[in-house]
């Protein structure tokens, strides 16, 4: 899926051998016999409907699923399909990415993910949905995203929201609904996309600059680089936040140091205007290499003002530059 930035208003399964099959079978049982249900509390555990428990655990990863299976015998039995799904899910990832001596095979990966999804794994629904989306089978992808989203999986909620945005015609109202659910759960990608939707009106969704800035900030603080750039612009233009030059520079530099090409260009320009030629050349050179039009012209103008030693040093700094991690 394509990612957008600041609105334009601003310029699963064959087993390879017996040992693998044995390992798969072992996951269908608890790591150790679950304890007998304690008086009172255990009765509540065992009386919990299997379908309710399966929905609660649908998005569990393997460690949490194993831990839940040890609560009581009823839970151990109820979660058996999900433990089987974890085996299928692991195999699906091996086939998709070619791990542990397995050759990449998208068809086998999809088969594994689909079998795991049938057993109730929301994680597998998302992985299967991604393959269908990449193949252009978007209705199948969205169906799987919806099932996983209704089970509370934030990644599925985010992907479903993005799917609605890319539908023909786009359904911004439904997109915002699911992006908001994922955002509340801490999904930084959803937070950023929700902010974009709120930044500009579309369909029945009205622009809300104050709330947009709130979600840009959440995503930026969570390490989402595009959000760092956009929150910087919010502070620069006073969009949804009080104008603050110092905070605008802080977030622009953070985005630039993490490889955002537009931020590198704009931060380079700011350094140039302040007379810090050496640092300006480094950021402008990085922006030029990233394909930012206009950065090369400014960089060359700055280079003419530097000595040959300073120019060589600036290029050395650019060549040795490494982006900081996002989080």
C-alpha cells in the first residue's frame, strides 16, 4: 500500500521430516499437564464458552497462547486449535521468507496461513490478507482483515482502514472508524494515517486539525518518521498546535536523522540560513542522493563558499552517515 505524507495544501502444510511432525504434534498438548481447576475460580474458567475464549486468544502470540493453555484443563482443550494454528503460522512465514532452509514459496505460505486462519488465528488472517492484497485479490484480503479486525487485532484494523481509503470510491468514514480503533491500541502506522484523514476533510469526515496534530504527535513519539516530519510542519504553521519554532526544528531534525529526504532538505536549508554551512552541505547532500529536486542546486551554491578541505570533510561526513533507528 502506498503511504501518503503531508496533505497537498502544504507545498501453511507439508512437514519436512518426522521430527518436524513430532514437534508439531507436541504443540497440540500443554507443555506440562495443566493444574486442576481451583475451587471457585476454576469453575469460572471452565464455564467460559469456548467461542468467547477463542475470540479473546485469537490475537495471542505463541508465548501468551502457551501460558493461557496452562491456566486449566478447559482452557488447554479450548485453545488446541490456536496452538495448531501457531505451527501453521510459523511454517507460513518460513515459506514466505525462505527461512530455516526452506525455499520461498508464496503458494505454500498462503496455504499455511489460510489453514491457520481457519483455526482462528487473527495473526494468520493478516498474513493471508497481505498475500491476497499483493496478488490484487483485494476483496479476499479485506474479508480476512475484517475478521481479524473484529477479533481486536490492531494490524488488521489498520490494514482494513487503509483498504477502505484505497477502495473505489474511497470510504473515509469506515477508514477512520478502523484506523481510530487501531490507533487507540497504539498502532503508530494507524495513528499517522488517521491524522492524515483528520487533517483534510473527505466524504463525511470533517477536517479536525487539533485532533490530527494529536495523532501525528502520538505516532511521532512512537517512532514513525513521516509523523515526525508532519508534526514539525504543524508546529511551523501553527496547524492544530501553537506555533513553536524550537519544537518544529527539533522534530524536523529527528525526521532528517532517520532518513526522511524532505526533512533532510528542509533541515539543510534551515542550517544554511543560520550560517552553519558544513552541516547544511551534509544534509543537502543526503537529500540530493535521496532524489529531492532542488537540493543539489542549493548544495552546490553552499559548496562554493567552503574551502576545498571543508568540502572534502562534508562529503566524508555524508558518505559515512547512517540513519538513526526509528524508535
